[in-house]
C-alpha cells in the first residue's frame, strides 16, 4: 500500500469523505514535496510509517500515531523554532472539521517530536523513536541523511551551521538515552551514538 492509499484509508475510516480526502492529500503531498525538503519529505514519512506498521501491536492508538506521522512535519522552515507547534495546530484544525480521532493526543504527540524527550504516554515514545530511527542507520545511509539536512540549512554558512549542528547533536548524547522505548534502545542505541559521535568529529575538525 503506497502513502496515498494509506492516508486515504485512514481518513476514510475516521470520518472524511472522498472529496475531502483527495483535497487533503493533494495539499499534504505538495507540502512534503517542496524543493527545499531534502530530508523532511515523503520518504521520511514512508520510513516512519513502515516502522509504525512493524510495531503496531505495541501501540494503543495506532490511528492517531499514523495521523501524527503524516502531519508532524507538515510545517517545516529551518528559520523557525515552532515548526512542531504549527504542525500540531495545522493537524488539529483539519481534524476539527470531521473526525473521530483523539485531537488532544495528536496535538501532544506532534509537539513531542520537537524535543524528543521521554513522555508519560508510551505511544508518544514510539512516535519519537520512529522519528529518530534514522540516527541508527548504517554509516553510508546516515551520511546521506546529514548531507540532506545540510542542504535544508543551506542558507546558513559553515561558520554558523557547523557549531549549531554539533550543539544539537551533543544534546542527544547528553541524555541518558536517545531512544525512548526499551525495544529501540536494545536494537539501536549504540549505533546511533556511534554515528552521532562520528558526525560531531567531522563538524569540529
């Protein structure tokens, strides 16, 4: 099932008609296909959704998590610090039209993808881990990822970008854990830390 089919199925069963779904999908696809989106694009959504399918049995609210994935980066501008908040507001506004999904949960879930801190709601911890799974990829894939991030921040010169990126990465290492679920910690924590340390060394030499 491709992304559009997945999206249409979700919205159809939560209260939207076909015309609404088609319009909403067109707008979502347009947002995530923007020319400045080298990483935060439809491929990123696809990878997160594959993880949500894989770990669906662990989720109490799989539909809300799926909807949150679709909209967690709908607003993405590198010059802003409130992308997640604006994305959450955007998502809830859509749901206010017509849906049975838990709007408060979705708002909280999307906002949680800003700081990636442990949440009292385990489903939100899963969403955070799906979002950060890229950090544990094999080095060559991880390298593609951080090169894509650099392109998204291309308006910033190296003099500003490198220390800013290194600082953001060090925040992950300062936390007791990068991943919020014990399952992801066992599988991916060590690899993610190794990748981050390697990238920091490239940024600071």
